[in-house]
C-alpha cells in the first residue's frame, strides 16, 4: 500500500472530502495539521512547489495536488494504480 501524506487545516471541507475519498479506498494516511504544527508550513511549500492551499496531498512522495486533483485521478481511473 502506498504512503499517503496530507497537509490539512481545521474546518477545511476539501480536506474532509479528500480524506473521505481515501477512506473509501481503504487507504491510510499521515495527516499533518498545519494549525497544530505551523512550523511545517515551510516544508509543505517546498514540497508542493509553493502551493499554499490545503489539502496538499502526496502519494509515495509524489505531489498529487489538492482534492480536485485527487478526485480527477479517481475519475480517470488512475488513483488505484497510485495507491497500489
């Protein structure tokens, strides 16, 4: 199973939707709460190429993007391959 990391903030509906999609796939993830760990914002910015929005999702250290990007992978039938 792939290693998934998600940078999130509280009250983020897109974060919730991303986690629901991953949960529906039976996928576990490491959640990095930027509200509780603001020192990790710089890490997220570096890894994501400067993207400031949440969620920022990584699968096996590959930057996937946000929820819309994750949902597009699912629609295109490519998410299962990344999660395998």
